[in-house]
C-alpha cells in the first residue's frame, strides 16, 4: 500500500490544506499466500461487505459531539 493511489490522494489533499478523514484500502507490499482472488480479498479485508463495514465503523459509528 506504500506509494499507491490512496497515498497520492492523501498527498494531494494535504498539499491543498484539505483536512478530511481518510481511509486507505489496498494490498500490502508483501508476498501473500496463494489463493483464489476471492479468498485473497477476504483475507485482506477487501470484500465489498468488509470495506463497507470498515467505512461504517470509521465514519458513521461515532456520536456527534455537542457544539459548545
């Protein structure tokens, strides 16, 4: 995941002083076990249901803080 598309997006946002929450998804820069593509995605947390759950947990599970 080092130097991938998500890193480029994060860099572009930071270079333009756009500070927003960001979650990168991808395949780590290491040798992965041989498996079917579906098995590899599941092992890496990259199935559509796993990704949507991670997004829900990160961006939508927190209670909004009261404005003071």
